[in-house]
C-alpha cells in the first residue's frame, strides 16, 4: 500500500488556493467571475481531467519500460462530462495515441494498457466510467 499526502492553502487576498506535494506546486481557482474566482489557476474539473490523463501517461511509460521499449510520443486527450447542480463529474473519455521509438512485435499482444482499453468503460473505485478511444 502507498500513502500520499498533499497540502492546499488559501492564497491571501484571493479565493484561490495553492497546493503542493514533493516540492511541486499548483494553483487552484475558479474561472474569473465565477463564485469569486479570479482565474488564477486550474479549476477542479480541469484538475480531474489532467489527473486521469496524467496517470494514464505514467502507466503507458511503466508498461513500455517493463517491455524495454522507449516511447517517442504519447498523446492523451481527456474530456470530462459534468452534470447537475452542483456540477458533478459523470463520465470521462480519453483519446490515446502512443508511438514507440521502434515498434516491438509483441506490443499489441502484451501491452496491459492496450488490453484494458478493450474492456471499456473502466471504472475507478465504482466512480464514474472512463471510456478509452484508441487512436494508435
């Protein structure tokens, strides 16, 4: 089991917050004019999409590393659907493309990420569904 701790604190003179973990920082705010937001940083929906896509990019790199393959490019586009009042995330869709430096013969057969994408939607701890559309 892995445990991670993150901190967020309000930014004086604003209604935004700064968050940090392991020496990295990010600013969180609402769009300008929305509930006191000043557009200083990412909003919650944007952070959710970036977190989903970022985790998937890292997983692609882990799989490639385990196979002894270097990836030349990764492209992940995430669309998060928000519904209701208050807005809640109800679905996320990822469009994924990855190109190895050199394509191994077993790439499609042994890539765990590719295999998982065939069983869409993927559920995260019973949350909303995440659909993966392959471009590669």
